C-alpha cells in the first residue's frame, strides 16, 4: 500500500519521545485498539449510582458491530490481521509487522533501554515517538492504539525493610484498629488484584495464614498476554503483599490475581479482564502507578473510561496514591499526582503513620506518613482530570500554576509507613513492608466486607462518602488525620491532599452506607 492515503491525527497520542535506533521492522507485533461506544455511558452509571449486568453493559454501551467490521476492513488494507474482537469491552486485537503497523498508524518506533521496577530488570523495549495518525475512515471510531510502545510504565508503590521495625502490625490487628465490621469476612465476594509480574509461592501462603490462625483464602491466578505467576524477583514482594493483606482481611473472599506485562497495553488488557470477569469482582486492588505526566492522553482517557465501566458494573477500584510525596518522585519543582489513583472513578488511597496498641485497641497517634527519603505519601491535584461534582465542597486547591482546581488525590488513607509496617511472609521467612501499596488492598478488603454486610456491591464510593462533606468537620465513617504534610500540602481538618477524608472507621462507615443505600 502507498503512503498517500488520507489520515487523521489521533488526539492525545503524542509521547514526546526523541528519536533513537529503529527496531527490526519485519518483526511481528500485536496492538490493542479501543473503539468508541455505540452510545455514551449515562452519567449516573459512570458515577456508580446505578449498576448494570455485564451483558447489559455490552449490549447498550459496547462497540457497534459495524464499527468493528469497518476497523477490520480498513486495517486489512494495510496487511494487518484481526486476531480477536470483543464488542462488549470495545477491544480489537490486531497483528502485523512493525512496518505494517507503523504505516497504518503513522507511527515512528525506536529502541530504548529501560528499567522495569516490577521485575528489577533492565532491558530493550520499543518506544513510540510523537503522535499517531489514524486512517481517515477510522477517525472517531478508534479512540486508542496501545502496544506499539512496550516500555515498562508502572512502579509498585511499596517499601520493604530488612529489619523488623519497632512497630509492626498483622492485618487482623489493623482490622481491629480500623473497626472493620464484625461478623464479616468477605464471604460471597471476589477481590481482584492486578500486578505487573512477579508471583507468589503456595508454601509462603500456607505458612502466613497458618501463622495468623486464619483459613487460607481461595486464590486463583489469571495470565494476561503471556505473563503468569512467576515467584522471585523484585515484583514478587508486591504480589505477596497484596495477596496476604487482602486475604487476611477478607479470608472469605475469592482472591483472583491478574498477571500482566508492565506496559500500557498489558495494564489495559489486565484491567479489562478483571473488570469484565465472571463473576464481576466486588473490588479491584491496584498497588502501582506512575505520574500522570508519564502517560499519553489517549492512555489516561482509555483507562479512565474503563474505570467508569467498572463503576457501572458495581466494581470499586482502589489505587495507591504513591510513595513519592507531593512531587511523586519527580524533581522538576512541580507537584504531581499518581495515576491511576488520579482517575475520578478510582478510590485513591494515601498513607499514614499509625502508633497504636492492638491489644487494647488504643490509638496513640496517626499522622501523615512523611519520613523524608524513606518515603512520603503521595497526594495533590490532577492536571488531567477536572474536579468531580462530588468533591466540590472539599476545598481542593488549585492545580499547580493554574487558577482552578482539578480532581483532588487521595480520597482515603490507611497505615503506610514502613516504620509502622505490615507483617508478611515471603521467600520462606517473615518480612515487613509499607507504602500506599499496603493500604490499597486493606481498603479493597474492607469494601468486600462492607458489600457482604450490605448484600450489594458498592461501585464508585466517592459520591456516597463525600455526601456530607463540610469544611473542618470529620466525615461520617472516618477518623480524620490532621497532623503532617507530604511536601507541598499540609494536613487539615476535613479533606486534604495527604490522607483525603481520613482513615476508616469500618463499623461507622457501614452504618453510613446502609442509610444512604436505603435512602
């Protein structure tokens, strides 16, 4: 095919990358396309205020079969082969040589060395440069093209320490301190965990839960894009942390772990698999992220759109707000927030330093986690996402360098300081970890226990928990954290960009939700 066919710029696809050596353009590759909906998702559904079944979502708001057929026909003209179509989740998987893919999407592709924070391995990856151009016939039909760039995108938001800290908690102790509802254990719920590699050993799980005197939960694994449970390596501590905290706090729930490549396409495909699974999960735990500025606009929009689908299905997605303070680990003098925590359809979890006596249930102090170089909770104001209506009364500050606020991060918090860490069991021995990674599965497990008690999924929680928000007042169902800062933002009464609304009082939160769901 020639290069004179009309094309249209794909908005938000610019990566800003610089030119580097080219890969073998005869090598074959796969990409995932996200197509438009046949009709816009209703606002109340995207806000989690109504719940659809998967079949209803697919039929009403999936891709039009005519769009799928058009995509297949147009891309076939470039020599590309459609490997799979899923109109319900609006995904089309196509394959071809890099030369064919580059021609079809106007892509410039190069090679680059990069470091994968999950595997701990430096390798050679494809990098896509600049903007994409769609065949004109697909303008407005294809919303995102993911897979040309294979660079590791995300980092685990955890901090492991080599020696036992002076203060350490088991998950059941934290459940007691945070007053998780009695008589609940997550029975009947599914808790999904999405990770980017690594794995866990069954013997570690056996030892851990036996040591806590708890039944080992049902744990299932799902391989996405060829990545499966592979114990060992840097990413395995994250996997073990997520599974053990979630399983210890919701031992009656089915735990499903989705393993995916650490890339834009891998993350999107894993999230699709988890959100559209049967049975639909009650909660999804995402203990990873990257600064918003590290992602293209098409990726941010595609994933946020997917999280809106999760809300419509009644799924509560919980994500870590990051361990790099208000700068999110960047050193450009500007504040940044972590994504996917910054999506307004995600419950963002910040971190605290908790000093308490689990034996008596006495909490001496709980402050913003800020130990300087040893880790600081993330939080701030999104540049990519506007201020949600349910957060209008929170007093969210303006975006850095702008005169209007955006989506404020986080929404909630839990213990995250490694110095007041979580006990886990990995590689045949006890270990201790912290980070907003740890609070994320804690909140996902709490969601499962609340859903069990209420007899219904919770979906997007924010419109419910922000409802009685008022300046300088503790929000019902929470214990406010008012001391400390994460750099640019200081804690205060009410919502703040360190710990959000605060840490949970699970029993009180159950009463609040029971009233609001019945009202």
